[in-house]
């Protein structure tokens, strides 16, 4: 799972989306809302959101006219995300000290 999450976090758009939900873990928002918050094109956000749903990182709440996206509550996935982000932060810190 760590390897899969690490690979997902290499995508700048997916990483921004994950960080958004990490900072707002109880929010549910639409493609339009998320793209506005992140200042990204809706088409790019929609594709990334659906891929994150397939990976189990996000949950899609589908209505008749819109879909709201929410952060997973799966502790295993959340722990893997935290671990991958802390590994990246540690690596970044060590690269700066060289």
C-alpha cells in the first residue's frame, strides 16, 4: 500500500487534492468547489478525483446532478498517506542540509 500511495503522491494534482482533504478531513465538495479552492482546471481535477476514488483515498457521494467528494475514513489508507508524506518531508529536510 505504501508503494501505491507514494506513486499517487508523485502527481502534483493528486497530491494537492490529498493535502486539501488532509487539512479538511470532514469536508465534502464538488469538482467545481475543489478546483476553485486549489486554483486548478475542473477537467484536470475531475479526472484526478475519480482516480483517487478508484484507489480508495476519496469517497464519491453521487447525486442526480452533482457528486460530492470526501476523504476516506479508512485508517490503513490514512496511516499510509501520513507515512508517505512524512518520508517525503524528511527527505526534503535532509536534502536542504546538504
